[in-house]
């Protein structure tokens, strides 16, 4: 029993070391915000990026609406079976009208929020104030 526990711990430790170095590369996309089937998307060239989680910021980030040009930094996720021209995108930073906004992760343990709990910080401000 003791050998099995030690063996299990060793396997878990090796697994953490191997998988810790595999990170998803960050991508930057630029394009116009649109609504596609009720979901926020950014069209860049022939590709439509379905942006996950930005609907919570409508009305919080001033000027964020359909038809505006934005730049997004985050992780592009190609799913099998999806069209080559449609890609899911998990945003980390939104740039709108020259202002950078850090987008909160959906993971509760690392969800940075201000006192109002919106999770949006103006990255350009030295105090990290909410916009």
C-alpha cells in the first residue's frame, strides 16, 4: 500500500513537471466588433473570432458596442469540427480607443475585481481604476 502511494505521488509530480511547460501562445487580433447569432465576435479578414466572456462588459466599458474597431490579446482556440473561418477566442486584454482593459479570467480563484466586482481594470491608469 505504501509503495502504491509513493508511486502515485511520483507519477503526479512528473505529470505536473511535463505539463507545466506547455502553455497556450498569446495571439493579437484586430477587427470590428459584430454580433453573430447573439454572440460577440470580431471579424478580421476572412476569419470570425467568437469572443468569450465580453458580454459582461457591455455598458461597463464606455464605447464598447457593435461596429467599433478593437484590438484583443488572448488565446485562439481551434475546435475540431468548426469551420476554418470561425475561431473561439479567450480575451486577456481589450484595446478600445487607445485604452487597454485587462479582461478578468472566468476562473474564480484568479478573478481580479474592484470593489464593484466588475473585473475590469484600466491598464493605462497607475491606480488601476475601473473604467
